[in-house]
């Protein structure tokens, strides 16, 4: 039988949430919780969104938007890198063929 792990307590908007995660992911979980807490506090502090659930949804949408942008940028950079590698490969082939 597998041992159940004790939960890691994360604090979001002043409320503790116990979350179980693998040993090697505890640090990332705490970073993610801190990031989410910051996003939610920023939204709450504007005073335009009321209610923890609505604040959480807005924070989730903002984070999803950031992720979408980063994925797009990553795809563009990967394409650019691929083009540069191809160009370097062509130059190397050309230089080797001249010899």
C-alpha cells in the first residue's frame, strides 16, 4: 500500500487550503499559490470585482490569457530558431561543398 502524504497548506486571500502533491513539486505548488494569491489580491484591491469566487474566476482568466500569450510567443520563437538552424545548416553545407 502507498503511504498517504500530508497535505501542504497554501494561503490564498487569507484562507488556508490543504493540497496534496508529490515531494518534488512542493516548491512549485507554493510558488503557484503565491502567484495566484498575488493575482487575486490585485483584482480584489481594484474594488471592481466583488466575491471570492468571481475574483478567482477573473484571476484564472488572466492567468490563462498569460499562458496563451506565452505559448504563442514560444511557438514563434521556436519557428525562428528552426529557421536560424536551417540557415546555419545551409551555410555549413555550402562552405563544405566549396572545399
